[in-house]
């Protein structure tokens, strides 16, 4: 990641290698944080890092079972 602090959904899609619908579903469910800037949604670099940590933790739990 760069020094950029807020990402558009399309940029988050590229960073996370996920589809638009998956990104929006994760945002709706509260698993991926976001902020509203004007009429658009932005995802912070910190929210992306938190989401990746969540995915890693879930993966470790599944592997341990």
C-alpha cells in the first residue's frame, strides 16, 4: 500500500482482489469499515489492514479445526 489514506471501492477491489459485490457485501455486514465522503464511500487504509487481519485470523481458526 502507499501513503494514500482513503481508497475508492474500485481501488479496494484491486488491493483485495475481490469483486465489487463482495466488497459491498463486506461493507454492509460491517466486516470491512468505510466512511462516507460526499455521496461516495471510501475505505481507509486502516480499515483494509483490519479486514486483512480479520481474514488471517479466520483462516488460522479454520486450519486449527
